[in-house]
């Protein structure tokens, strides 16, 4: 974080700001809300270095600074969901299957997750203001390149770049925001930042759907260019004199290479497994071996490295281990379904991209309304109880969706999304509070960064697994439906005769029946996955209660997503 002291970084300033907020009357509930609402703190940051206090901004400078940082944050978070409803259009335009199109989402997530551990090192090496403005500028450039992509390979490559440069943006935007406000208003600054983070994913599907239907999908990326340029110029003009001096700090290069190696191999394996017949393919076998060996070497190196890029010793703490595992598993299930639902609605239910966005957007309404209440009461009500309530809501919603069929109307889809919002509000904040319980302040940056890495990686892998399982289950259901269309099936015979009577020849009638069978097969497959997800959410309740109850440290390092 910008400070006059050369030893201060973003996490240190956030720490001092939150400590000041606590001094001015913040209670445990506010601390818990701050902990869960903040973005990922860099795992490599070193707590404990004293930071010189920066005078808060005043008047128009504060307002413009808040606007500049909010624009960057909104743009970044928006891009995690804006492409979801546009996948069919992107896949069709670039000549690939919708399943292959999901790489547009997973590539961004994986690159973003890998960049998180580097944020702390880059902050001290470059300076937080310079790093933030560079990240925003590069994000805008990468967005323009995504819009110009003429093949799926180019788009994926540019999305990787976009996800990587986005890594430092969220943590540093909130850090800079905290220095813009007086200590007594630190909570207000955090609340404003949280609203932006909650609103952006809701707006993403709506905006992405409208742009795809009315303009063209490249503009979901082109729109970032003017926003990024404005945010970058405004931020630099306001904050450039508040930057800290660059420092020479060691980088765990070996750990970083091993991290990229095993995460990349794992993601490519799950993304291409179905197309290559899984372990019947030599390529998949090689990727699996690379992922396993890379992960083993990564563990061995990080556990013995003096300055590890990821502090794996945190998993010795019971609350961190259980909380992080629950967060990663739940987010993998959650995000996999978030991607799968609009794909089904558009490909097999006849929804436009915009209406697919309308159907899932209500998930954010109750989340926005309930999150402040959850933050104020997370300690009083016990974060384990709130997380349990979230899993119960998610389980019910997924069970409700498992009863969808080809005649389900848009009102029922919206109803499920609206209910899901209540679970979302009780999901992130309590789980982040659980995993931070009992940790000393100096370990919180590493804990937050590692938890965030696990969450983002699980979301990307979960998306790939869900789309693969969806295709596999659909193929199985289609086979069973096709076997039923024979001369011995009275209903099938009558349907074919009616179609011939309507003027279709035998081949046309069979093709129409096959399309109907395909729609039914993919609908049955998606409801299978909804049901499985429901069961898994129920099973995860026990994991939450393995954690202890305690007190969340009051510190700006309490950042997890």
C-alpha cells in the first residue's frame, strides 16, 4: 500500500486502517464482515512492518479516487461472469463446441488464481500505485485483444493474459480505497467496496446477454477499454504521490514454476479429457502424470523453502484447513452450476443470451440485501451455523432445480435464483471468518491468499468437470431414449405417424424426434447434476462443524475473496 515508508506494502496499510477502525468502535461483527468482504490479500506479504500514516483524501479528490477504484473493481469482477451467457455465441462464431467454449471462463480463472500469490512480491517490487495502474492498463489491452480474437486458441491465450494481469487489481483497489478515507470511516469505505463486488456479478449476465443479442460478443470485452483507460488515468493522477518506494525482495521462482506446471496440467486435463477419451489417450495420461508429479514437487519445495510463494504450513491449523476445504468445494459446486445453467437455457430451452441473464441475475438481490446483516451478526450467531444455513439453502435450490423439465417456465427459473441469493449471503462471509479464526495477524495475508487461490482454482476445475459430466450423462440418456424409438413402442410409432401425416417424410420425422430426444437428454443430464450437487451440499455440512468457534482477528489482512 502506498505509504511514505519504503517498507510498507498494501497489506500493511490495510492492517493499520482496520486497526484504526477497530479503535474507533468496530465490534467483532464488523470485523468479521470486513474479513469476509475484503479481496484476497497477497500471500507473500509480510505483516508487522510499521507503515507511516497517509492523510486521507478530501472533497473531489476522494470522490474521484473512489470512482476510479470502483470502476476498475467493477470491470474486473464483471468479467468473471459476463462471458457465461455469451458462450454459445462465442463457440458458434469461432467454430467450436460449447464445451470447448468453457475454456474462455476457466482460462481466466486459473490465470487469476496463479497471479494471486505473486501480488505481494510485485507490490513491494514495483510499488502498489504503479502496480495497480499497470494492471488496469494491461487489463484494458488484454480485453481489446480478446475482442479481436479470430480463433478459440487466440481468445483463450488473451483470456489467460487478462486473468493474470487482473490478479493484483482487487486487493490493491481496496487497499488504496482505505487510505482515501479517515480512520473513522474505514468501515464505510469497505462497505462501498463490497457493494461493487456484489453488484458486478449480477450485472455481468444481464449486460453480457444484452450485448451479445443486440451488438456482438466481442463488445463484452471492448467495453473494458474506455473504462480501463479512464480508471488508470484517474488513479494515477490522484494516487501517484502516495506510492511507496520499490524494494528488492526474493521471489520463490521454483515454487511459482511448479505451481503453474501442476495447475495448468490439471486444467488442460479436465478440459480436454472427454474429447480425448480420458485415460485412453496418451496425452491425458501424460498430463495426469505431470499434474501429480508437479503437485508432489510443489509440496516438497514449499514446505522446505525459506520464502515460499504459498505458506502450506497453514493447513496445520484446523480451522484454516476445514474452512478452506469447505470454501473451495462449495465454490467449485456453486460456480460449476452458475456456468451450466445458462448453457442449458440457451442451447436446449430456446432462451436468448439476455433472457438467460435475466433468469439467473436475481441470485444477487438477496445477497446484496442480506450481506450487511450477516456481517454484523456472524460472530453472535456462530459462523458455522450461518454456513450450515447457506448449504441448506443451496441444497434446497439444487433439489428444486433437479425437478426442472423441458416445460419449465422462466418464472420458476427466476424463483430458484432468487432463493439462492439468501444462501450466497451466508456463504462467503461465514466461511472466510471460519478459516481465519485463531490465526495471528502476521499470518493472515498468507492465509487469505492461499484460501483465495484454492477457491478460484476449484471454480475453474469445477466448471470443466460439470460440463464434461453434463455431456456424458446426456449421451447416456440419449442412448436410452433412442433405444425406445422402435416398432415395438406404440407411443413412438404413433408420434412418427402423426409427423408423416403433418407432411414430413420419414427422414424429416426421425430428425425431429432426434432433436426432441436430444433436448430431453440434456435436460435430464442437467437435472442429474443439480441433484448430485444438492446431495454434496448436504454432505458438506459436517465438514463445517469440524472447525472450532473463536474470535476473528480485527485486521485489514482478513481478506479472502
